C-alpha cells in the first residue's frame, strides 16, 4: 500500500525552502504511527472484505465454505429479494435527509449568523443536538413516539389523531418519523459547517453592495451563496456519505422494520453478518457499497480539487 | 414538526415600513438591517423543535412511572437510582469515560505528529498519503465489522476496551490529521525558524512556539474524538460481549430492545449518556467554530 512505501523508501531531497538540520527520516517517523494504524485496521480489513466477497464463508455452516467466484454478486443482483429494496431505500434516505438538512441547516446558519440579542444562548441551544449520539437520539424519539405516553397521546387528548397510534410500527408513518428524528440531530451539524464558512465572508462586500443599492436577497444570491458554494458542495457530499453509512440510528430506532421497510444497505449488511453469520455474502454486499461510495469519492475529489493547493 | 413552520410564518406581521435612507447610519446598519421578527420567529419555531425532545426525556426521567403529567412534579430520582445500580449504568459510565479519554489522547497525539509532517515537510508519496486519508472518509466502520472482529480475535483483544479504543482512534485519525495539518499550516513557518535561530531544536521550537497557537484547533479535534468515542455504538456492541465491559450506548440499546421498554429507566439512562457530552459541548462550542473555520479543508 501507499503508506508502507512512504515509510520504507528513501526520502526525497529536502525542498528548497525546508533547509534545516533535521534528519531526513523525521517526516516518515512522524507519519508512521498513523500510517501503521490505518494499514492494519483499515487497509487490511478492506482487502479481506474483497477476498471474502469471492468466498462462501459462514462460520455456522463450515461444510459449504470455499471459493465461490462471483456467485455472491450474482445472487445479490438477481435472486436476492431484499437487495434492491435496501438499495432504493438507502438512496431515498440519503437524498431526503441531505436535501432537508441543506435547506434547514443553511437557513439556521444564516439566522444565527445575524447579530441579535441572545445570540450566544440561541446558538448553543439550537446546536445542542449535534453532540447527541445516534443511540440517544433513538432513545429520545422512542419516548416521543411511543403509543401510550408519547406525543400522540397528548395530541389525541387535544382531539388530533387517535389513541394508541405508534408511528414507528406503521409502514405509512415510519419513514417520515425516522427522517424527523435524524433531522433533529443532522440539521445542527450541517448548520455548524456552514456557519464556520459564513464567518469568513468579508463585511466590506456587503457594505459595498449596500452602497450600490443591492437588496438583501440580491446580496444573498450574489455574495453569500457564491462564497458558500465550496462549503455547501463539501458538506452535502460528506453528509451524504455519512448518512449512507450511518447505522446507529435506524438500527436502534426501527431495527430496519416494520417489515424491512427502513432497512438501508449497510443495515442489511450488518444483519447479514451479525445475525445470519453469512460473512461471504455480507462481504460481497460491502464491496458493492464500496463501489458506490468510490463513485462518490471521485465526484468529491473532482469537485473539491483536494490536495492541489499545498506547496 | 417541520411543516408547522409554514402556517406560523404566514400571518406574521409585515416588516416595518422602510425607513427613509439615512446615509450616516447606513454603514453601521449594513449588517444589522434584518427585521427582528425575521430572526426571532423562525428561531423560536426551530428552538421548539430542538427543545421539546429534550424536555420530553427530562420529563420521563423525573416523573414517577405511570404518570401522565406534562410537568415533572412530584419529582423522583427513582429512575436514576435504578438505571445506575440495577442496570449497571455506573459501570458503563466508567467504561465510556475510559474509552473516550483514551481515544482523545491517542487520536490527538498521533494526529499531531502526522499533521506536523504533512504541514511542514515535502516527502515522497505525501500526496498519495493525503489522498489515502481522504478516501478513508468513504470507508465506513460499520462495513468493516467482520474483518475487524477477526483481527481483534486474533490479537486476543475481544472483550477488552483497548479494541474499541483502537477502532475509534483509527477512524478518527484521518480527519483529525487533515484538520491539524491545516491548523499548523496557518502558523507562519518563520516563527519556528526564529526559534531555531534562538537555539531551540525542532521539538522545543514546536512546543514553545507552535503548540500554544494550536490550542483552539486541538481542543476542537480532541473533543470531537471524545464525543465520537463516547457516542459510538457498533464497535462496542460487537467487540465487548462481557456485560461488565460494555459502554453507555450499548446499555441504552439493551434498555430499548427489551420486550416492554421501561420508559423511565430509558429516559434516565439517556440523561446519564448526555450529561458529559453536554458539558464538553458547552465548553468547546466557541472553539469549535473558530477551529473548524481555521482548519477547514477547502479546494
């Protein structure tokens, strides 16, 4: 792998500006711990996933283990009744989540970027769900959604809806219910990323626009939005990948149910490997997920031109 | 909850009549021009959406079981006692603190070393290494559960907190390193060179000149690592089967997946899970935004 080579090969001649008495090995020594950890616990597992994807491998059925060729992939794309469903749900989940997070996160960031009385407290409160874990988010929303003492009970008391409604166990309501629960935590995260970038818009630009008679909407369109473009592109892509991979919330909130209605591809993979012990097939599904994510990373790298800016 | 926003905005009062332009005040007001209601109204609606769930969990944790009151009165601490002792959240709490602090220290130290190298040296394959760092953002830990489990089993580290610490650190490292190298790049190299002229070696120069300037960034990265390790669920679920070794998120999941969920205990457990994170968050919020904007990864 690239990292290993970086450690083993002789160092390049020192850069022109970097003339100092430092030993040439120093950068390699400094990078080594990180590189070794990532080799051992990311690169090697990834390679072993690729290897197992071509195997029948199930610790509970050892008599069937062995080379399988592309059988696992063929099974996924042709005969597995769940694969396409989970993939479509993943896409739906990511698009809806990231789209809504972008809209609400951007609005929220613009609001708390204004100067107003109580801004510090307002920011702290509005951002607070950011730090809440997926499991805790689930716990909170399980309390809110439960059929006996949840929100629906009090709504029913007030004459809205009916008693005993459980949004999480009804196939018609589980998707919006899960989306709202995840938004609760995701919007602040998005808003923080955008707000960090808003800090760097020069006020002079707004003042100049003001002098030229630009309205606030025009200022937003022609100053704020272009400035935020990079941040928005990066944040949406990072969030999309993150939402695709995120298992904690759905695993604990719905468990992928009811009736497999909210099973994403990674959740399906986790169930296939943890519950069914079908490691070979799970590895093949993982490989498929990697390919999808690789596509995302290429788009991401293209858009952000990462690594081109350091001299 | 989201759709509530629309009807509430509609009947809102129209913005104040435009004031006649006052050239002298214009410069100062350029930034503050937004009518107040346009800030406070949406903010309040959003605050309701944010705070009702928090209130809900407090309510369930503090009111007696079976109560349907919307005010947590009479207040009881029964649920906390139960969750802390009977459901062993006391033990989970200790484990979670250990995992969080160890991950924080390991991530910060390793990322600081690597980040310094990336910021201050040109070395062969640096670009490739940075690309590898970025690619790891697309490698989800959740998908590597099985091979990671086998590695830790071979190392005889299953059921040891060290396995979780290593796994959390590894997945925190890439982003932390990218961020820290950005922070270091923001410190002028000439400062360090001046320190060398004054007789410092590279290490003491770094410690005396650069490290103090990195404080906001390191606080942001370190607390990020802590919060992640504190919150993360799957690694602990997979690698720690012994009940005495489990962490708080696993404990919460156990409470939730019981056949009849004890809502009071779940709420109390949730608050135990939230308190350290809220405290960390309150301290670092300011650093976080400056830290991120300073080290932001931009094209």
